[in-house]
């Protein structure tokens, strides 16, 4: 179909341009995660503001309350919006969390730390306003 061809073209173009990307499988469907833009990172950060402090990224991600929150964050990583979240939430919590971890691993450690600090600051600001 046209969608598959467009996706294939994107993969070839990103390979030619030397852009790394990861393919993740959720609910038996493959999704391509391109290197996250600031826009995507900000969207992901919004849903990861509830993360508990943990030793590993996987432990942090497992602290998310449910597959819905994780799916929204993953949709931002894949698409840059929430449009895939319902579809992704049909996968298992572990599938979604593992895909999130793969996507987040594409963000440098330094930027990931900035992201989690930023997310916590935003969460604290909005909590104080209520």
C-alpha cells in the first residue's frame, strides 16, 4: 500500500542521510522511531512527569501507572502527537515500556536528564497553581 511505500521511502532516506532510527514492535505491528526532535521530547516529557526516581530507565518507565500514559508518551516519540496512543495501548504494558526505552535511548543521556528535570519542574509548577 501507499503507506508502506511512504514508510519504506522514509527509512531509505533516513539511512542515506545517516539518520539513525529504531524499529519497535507493539501488538505485532512495527513502528519506526526517528531521532527525537525537541517537539517530540517535550510531548514525551509531559507524560513522563510522574516517573519515580529509579536506578535504570526501565525501572523509571515501569513506575508509570498504566499502559495509557506509556502509550501516549510512545505515540509522541513515534509520531510527534497522540494520534497513535489508542492503537499502541492495545499492546502489553511491557511492549510499550520497552519501545519507550528504545526511543528514549536515542536521546543523549545529558538531554534525557534535562528532560526529566524539566518535566519535574513543569509538574511542580502546575501543582502549585491549583
